[in-house]
């Protein structure tokens, strides 16, 4: 019995044991519902992210609760109340909706986790949430209106994503909200006026949303707890609400780079806690309110790049905490307040690009904390106060483009921290004080365009920190000291248009980092030192208009980075060195007006980088044009005139990129090539070559009759070309004026100009010959603009039939006026050959700006972009056309930089120089003489030459204060 009993009890015991054991195991592995919701993040994240992340590797699915997981905080009841994984690479394609089941969640931070997709509307059910941070991700779509249900939410960070749509007005229900950051997204619409009810709000940041429009709601003036309001880089417009004067706790007001206009509200003077007032790059007008002088805690006041007028109020000198004051690039008049000397903690004072007059107050020397003093581009006069030497911490002093006279104070030598000194374009006289060259940190010394005299002192060698020494356009004389060769850091050396004499010191060859060396227009003599060939980093060398003799050094072949070599108007002899074939980055070579002789070596044809110009004119070269010249397929301009060259010029027909050619005054013979380009050339391109002849086939000389017919054919082709170009110009000009769409025009013009070099996009059966001279005058045209000659009317003007005195019949289109103002450009006239009028008119309406269209229109587009102005607008003065306005500005005594858009003027000076070069190209395009305008090919080549290295972008005329995204 005992044995039998044991047999039956054991199975029952085992069954109970396994049931209990199984129940125990189930309890151990059961993860809470909050943990299961969190695992959805883990399952959705990138597999590599799981293995590489220290945070995610701590998330153990076998845990009973997630409370020990990194980034997780739980309540005493083991409910998840905080999920914080900032800067964790989750790489989620979407936020799992399961997160919304964390019903006790108070803090959710997934910033910088590489999350994309949309914000789940179900987040609106997280009613205990106090902080939601999804910033710095790739979220798209709308901000869910459901977030307006989060009545406990205090902090909402959605900035730095790609969110679109409007800001939901439902968010105005977040009565506890203290911080609202949605900057740097793609939001549109306007700021909900209902936000004025968010009385707990302390930070409102909506900047960096370029599509955000409308006015700033005056209701925001009710947010009396607001400390920061950022709306920069938006499309907001209208005036600044005077109600902002109620924001008594406001510390930072950043409304810059917007369309806001009107005057600065005087009420801002009531914002007694204001530290930072950023209102630059807007359309503000009126004067600076004196009431701003009440802001005792103000440290930064940036008003640059507006249209502010009137004087600088002396009351600003009461802003005793002011560190940065920038009112540059406005229309401010009057004098610099003497009381500015009371701003003892002021570090940056930027008053450039205004119309300030009077002298520089010596009281500014009391601002002993000054590091940057920029007064350039004004009408300041008088002398530089010697007290400037008291500014021991001064790092940059810009005074260029004024009317300052007198001498350069030697006290600058006391400014031991000075690294940039620009006194260019003034009326300074006297000598350069040697004390300046004792400054150990001086990097840039620019004294261009004054009347300085005397020599360049040997003490220049002491200033070893010099990177740029620009002394051109003065009256400096004497010899260039050999000690200049000790400036081992010098990159730019400009001594042009002075009276330097003697020989060029060979020690200059020691400046191995030199990139630009310009000494043109001096009285230098002797041979060019072979040691210059040691300047292996040289990019531009201009020795022209001196009296250099001897031959061109063989060592010039070492210039592997050189792109411009200009040696014209000297007394050079000998032949071109074979070493020139090494100059594989050379785009421009000018050896004209020397006494060079011998044959043009084949090596010149190996320099295939020559794209802009090759000028060998006015020398004594002999022999034939080398066959290798045919390799210069990108060359735009070639001048071989006034030499002793002979043989055929057939090889020049292969230079398909030429826009300018002169082979006159030689002994060339044989037929002139019959390419379309050669048919555009006038006879003065070939004169004094008695054995050159016209040709029909390009190989044999034609009879007199054949030559006459060929010329007549070319003339007809030219007329057709002018027809198409003129019509196209008018249509494009009208388009520009009406739309003012700068970016669209630039993209189209640049995009097409580079894609039509082969001409394959043009299917019409005629050849374009732009800018050919016509056989009639404008008076002949105007005489025919009568009612009896009307052919028809269209949406853009009236078309007339016009018979010219020479018998030719053309169609003339007089465009409708686009402005009320009368000006020479309000009624442009387009001319078309009567026989081809319909197709040419159609072409004018359908074409884009291309290489074969009128480059004049492209120039106008460039001017619009560079100046920030429309082609014709009343603010230019009596509806003056932009071309005439720019010409007038360039003909004045104002610096050329004043022509540029104020947003461009504050860029580093090397970039500004590039922009000014582009301005020159634009003016080249709109030359009043069509024969002097380039083609689009030449424009592209010129634009490609406008370049510099970033390390030269050193000088600014406005402070480059970079605003972080959380200041937007």
C-alpha cells in the first residue's frame, strides 16, 4: 500500500509544481504596457542604431518595467512620466503611434534623433504632457491642431524641421504655455491673433519660416511676460505694433530680414528690460526714436539695411550698456553725436553707408572698449583725430569712401590690436607714418585712391603680419624697397598707378605665398627679375604701362596657377618663351605694345586654358600663325594686329568661340574664312592686309561680284538677327518690369546660357549676327511712326510699316508705356524685317534668354539683382531706368559699392570685390554701343573668372553676428 500510494501522489505533485513554476515564469517576463509602448520605438528604429546606441542597448525587453532603462523616468506607481532621448540616433521613418498610450507622460524629448514623418495627432491625448520637444529632425506635414488639447503643456519645441501649413489657432488654448519655438520650418499663413491670450508665454520664436506672411498682430502686446520674440527671416509685413511698448519684460526683439515697414515705434523705449533689438534688413523708414535712449540695459542695437532717415539721436548715448551699435546702410544724415564718447563699454560702432557729414568726433577716443569702428561710405570730412591712438583694443577701422583730408595720424601705432585699416578713397595727403608698420597684428592695410606722397619706407618689413598691402592710386614715388621681400605672409600687393621708379627688386620673389601682384602705371625700368618666377602661387600679375626692358623671363613658366598675365606697354624685346606652355590655367595674356619679335611659337597654342583674351598686337612678330592656335577653341578675343605676320588666316576659322578678332596691319594673304563669325566682322578687322580677299567657299578668292553679293548677304543676315534680338529684348524687358521676379530670371538666364554653346537648340534657317550696324538711323524710324503706317496692334504695342531711305522695308513695334513717368525707356521700339516679321515676332514671345538673344536684357537682370532694384521704379528718381541710374552713380564721386544692394555690401570685402566685378560685366552687357557688347559666351567666360579663395574673405562693413536658430 505504501508503495502504491507513493506512485499516485508523485504525478499530482509534479503537475502542481509545473503549474506554479509556469505561473512564476509568466510573472517574471511580463513587461508593463508602458514598456511595450516604448519597445515600438526600438522596433521602428534602424538595426544599426540599436547596436551602436548605448541608450537603446539598455532597453531590455525581459524587464518587468522600463523604469531602469536609460532615458526613462517613472512615477512611484511605475508609470512612465519622462521619455528623453535627445541626440540619440533613432533613424525613425515615423513616430510610432503607440507612444500616445503613455497616458502619464509629462516630458517627451526626441530632439535631434533623426526622426521623419509627421507628428501624430494622437499626441493630443497626452493630457499630462508639460514638455514636447521634437526639434532638429526631419518632420514634415502640419502641426496637428489636436496639440491644442494639451492644457498642461508649458514647453513646445518643434523648431528646425520641415513642417508646413499654418500655425493652428487651436494652440492659443495652451493657457500654461511658456515657450513656443517653431523657427526654421516651412510654415505659411500668418501669426494667429489669438496668441495674444497666451499670457504665460515667455518665448515666442517663429523666425526662419520664409512663407510666413501677414502683419504682426497687435494683440501680442498683451503678452506682458514675454522675454523673447523672434520673427526674423520671414515674409511678415506691415508696421511694428506700438503695443509692443507694453512688453515690459521683453529682453530680445528679433524682427530682421522681413518685409516690415514703417517707422520704429517710440513705445519700444518703454521696454525697460530690452537687451537685444535686432531690426536690420527690413524696410523701415522714418527716424530713430530718441526714446530708445531710455533703454539702460540695451547691449545690441542693429538697425542696418533699412531706409531710416534723419540724424542719429544723441539720446542713444544714454544707453550706457550698449556694446554693439549698427545703423549702417541707411539714409541717415547729420553728424556723429559728440556724446557717443560716453559709451564706455561700446565695442562695435558701425555707421557706414549713410550720408553722415561733419568730422569724426575726437570724443570717440573715450570709447576705450572699441574693437570695430566702421565709418566708411559717408561724407565725413575734416581730419582723422590723433586721439584715435587711445583705442588700445581697436581691431578694425574702416573710413574708406569719405572726404577726409589731412595726414594719417602716427598715433595709429598705439593701436596694438589693429589688424585691418582701410582709409581708401579719401583726400589724405602726406606720407605713410612708419609707426603703422610697427603693428604686429596688422593684416590688411588699404590706402587706395588718396594723394599720399613720399616713398614706401623700408620699415614695411617690420609688419610681418601683413597679408594685403594695397597702396594703388596715390602719388607715391621713389624706389620699391627690397625689404618688401621680407613680408612672407603677403598675398595681395597693389602698388599700381603711382610714381615708383627704378628697378623692380628681385627680393619680391621671396614672397612665396603672393597671389596678386599689380604695379601697372608706374615708372619702373630695367629688366623683369627672373626671381619673380619663384612666386609659384601667383594668380594675377600686372606689370603693364611701365618701361621694363629686356626679354620675358623663362622662369615665368613656373606660374602654374597664373590666370592673368598683363605685360603690355613696356619696352620688352625677344620672343615668347617656350616655357609659356606650362601656364595651363592662364585665361588672359596681354603682351601688346612692346617690341617682341620672332615667330609666334606653337607653344602658345598649347595653353588651352586661354578663354578670355590673347593680345599680341603692336609688336614685331613675324612668320605665320601656328597651326596649334586651332587648339584655343574657347578663346573669346584675339588681337594680332600691327605685327609683321604673313600667310593665311584660314586656321582662325576653327576658333568657334571668338567674339572679337583683329588681324589688321600685317601681311596676311588668301581668302577670309566664311564662318558666321567672320561675316559679322567689319573691314577694320582686316585692313592693311592687301592680299587678303573675300571668299565664297573659304578656299579661293571670289570675284568682285561675288564679294559684293557675299557682303549683301551678310548684311541681310545681320538685319534679320537684329530683328529677332530687338523683339526678344523688348519682350524680356517688359517681362522683367511687370514680374520683377529676379530669381526666376537669373536661373533661366544662367541655365540657358551655358547650354547653348553649340547652337543646336535653334532650328530657324537663318544665322544670328548680333549688333550689326544698320543702314538707317533712329530718325528714319521715328518719321514712319504714323497712323497710316499701322500694320496692327497687340497686347504690348503698335506695329508700323517703315520704308527706309535705302529702300529697305522693316516693321517697327512701339511698346505701350508701363509707367506714368515719361522717360527715354518708356516707349522702346523694336525693329523687324518686314518680310520675316511674323516668325520673328513669334520667336520674340516664346524664347528664353540664350546666347543668341540680346545680352542687353541679361545685363539689366544682373543689375536688378546686384542693386536690389527694379528696371524702372520711381525711387530711382523720376522713373529713371536702372542702366542710367547705375551710370550716374558710377560717374559720381561715390564708391562703386554704394550701387549694390545693402544686403550685399556687408559681405567680406573679397566677395564684394567679386560682386563689383560682376557689376562691371553687367555694365559691359548694357553698353550703349551694341558693337561693344559681348555675346553670352563671353559673358559666361567673364563670370567664370570672378572667383577668390575663402581665406581672403576678411573684411566686412557690417558685423557678421551669426544668430543661432534659437534666436530666430
